[in-house]
């Protein structure tokens, strides 16, 4: 988000203020989720699915215009397509690994 807003021409000071506000709101979300977590445990998979979907939508809505119409620099269209596809696939693979191995990671961290 920082890179997108910088490219859109936001001043650094304004960007820093909004980043701090965003981080603080993230903490509010964590506290709210923790407080409601025990009461809504049966609905947890649905809440996490909706939340993940919203994050993916926002990320792709920000990235797609840049990927389609952004400055390609010296890259040829096939190279650009390959690099963009590789980046999206690696990101998806990382999210899949986190989803599949989160229980193993939590156990190894002692949680």
C-alpha cells in the first residue's frame, strides 16, 4: 500500500500518518477479535474466509491496474507477464503453505 500511495503522489508525511492510523486500527481489530473469539468460535472459519477474501480483493484491486497499465520499463510484454504471473503464484503458494502448516508452526513455537 505504501508503494501504491507514493506512486499516486501522496506526500511522505501524510503517508506516515495514515500508516500509523492503519496500524493502530489493526490493533483495535486484534483486540476486538480476541474479545469476541470465544463467543464466536463456531463461526470462526466463516469470519476468517470473509476476511481473507476482503484482503485479497483489496490487494488485487490495487495491483491489477498497475499490472495492466503501469510502466513496463525495458521489459518485453512476455517477460513482464512471466514475472507478474510468477509473483502472483509465489504469493499464492506462500499463503497455501501458511494455511496448511499453521498447526505445525504453532506447535513448534509452543503455542
